[in-house]
C-alpha cells in the first residue's frame, strides 16, 4: 500500500467511488483502510455488501450495527445503484444518512463508464443531475466523491509511466508503449507486468521494450498467435523461426502448453463459426477477451476442423512421448510445425 495514497484520502463520513477503473477503486479503499488504521492505531470493522443481493433492511441493519471489536467501522456497498434504482429510494437513503452512527464510514461504489457527448466525456449512469447528488448534499454529512474512468488506449502509456514512478522503477518510453499495446487497458495486468519488469532489471535498471516482450505473458500469447498464422499461411520458415525464438527464452513444456491451448481455442472458434456464430457467441461460450475471440475466429479460417483435431491429437501424442522419454518436446514441436506448415 502506498503511503502517499493513504495520506491523500481524507477522513469523512461518506465516500463515493464512481467509474470503471476497478483498480483505482480498490486502491482508494485500501488507502482509506490504511488511513483509518493509522489515525486510530486500531483494527477496522469492515462490512462488505453487494447491491445486487442486499436489500434495504439488511443495509440499514449493517449501517446501524455497533462494532464489538473496533471503534471504527466501514460499510462498503458495491454496485450501490442496484439497490438504489428509484428516485424514491433517495428519501429513504437521505433519512438513513442523517442518522449515520458516529465513527461509521460509508463507501458507495458506483460502476459507471464515460462516453463522448457534445464535446465532453460524460458518465452514463450517474450524471451531474442524478438524484443521488442532491440526496448526499442534503444529508449534511462530510463526503468525498472520486471519479475513476478507465484510461483509454491512448492514455495507457502515460498511465504506465505514472505507475512505474510510483513503484520506484524506470521504463523507456518505448517500453511503456509496448506494454500498453500488449495489455490494452487491463490495469491489473499492467501493474503486475510493471512489477515483474522492475524486479527483473533491478532497482537501478531501466526496462526496455525487449524486456517487456521477454517478460510479458501477453507477448508470448501474441507470439503463439503469430506462429499459428504462419502455419495457417503455410509459411514454414517463418513459423519455425518464431518457434525457435520462443524456445530460446522459455521452457519447452511451457511453449507446448500454450500451443495446445491455442489449438483448443481454434477448435472452439471453428465450432462457433460453423454453427453460424460470431464474436459475441465466442465470448459467451469461452469467456475470452473480445479481442482474443475476434483473432481466434479469424485465424481458425486457415484450418479445417479435421486439420485442427488432427493437430490436437498429435500434440497429445507428443506429450505422452515426452513424458515417457521417447522424444524431447522441443524436437517434436519443431517437426510438427514444419509438417503442418507445408
């Protein structure tokens, strides 16, 4: 937990965290907990409720409960609008907040996203004229409203550089751009990859673009996709070159696992395509990122279902032979890639 983040969180009665940047929302909550613990030098009583399943009676009971173990209590209501759907709910909430117990802090989480409208970015669910603003103002309770929109792809390199600085590391500009290209605006993965890269180069090192490509798991998935594109295009030379590059950096077993996963992915994509489905159906059936699902659907067109199933059977046989010592994975993978690329 960053000490400076905790110091920036004031101690008030009500916290509203709005947006689709879930990482920033989590950081704010952690900073709040750290600040309250530091202020009172005590442990906190934290109650986490979900607006999708919590009714008003349960919420009222939780908010008015007195802690037996700590003088400070925090009630966190995620997806708050699911419980506060009607304007009439504002009157109920306003009355409840006016009687908020002393030393009880309420955090309302409002998942929301922005879109461009009439020259500016505006929130979709809770706009500036939403009734909840008036309700909170009339409660006369101290409060903080923090907005956390998810960074756009164009904003990601700057976000990455800020995160690098907060972690005490150093990135080249090209390294930040490369990481942004690989992870998109998946902030949780971006933070993990930054931590990994800084640890790899050491406290005084500078992370380069090559370091990012070496370490980032998303980069390796991109390499596997590219290799299968080369196989589908019957470009054996390029496919083998990519495989050899992977083998230089990673264990053969790891590459085998990624390759087998990719073939399974293409089989699922082929099934969806042959059933007349598209990207939405692929995402629904597999839980994949839409971008990955789109790429898999495009790539599976290079192979018939029979070819994909045959490749998968060969991979299964290769794994068995490697486990029994009949052959080594790196050699049989090179042979397989050469054969199916012709």
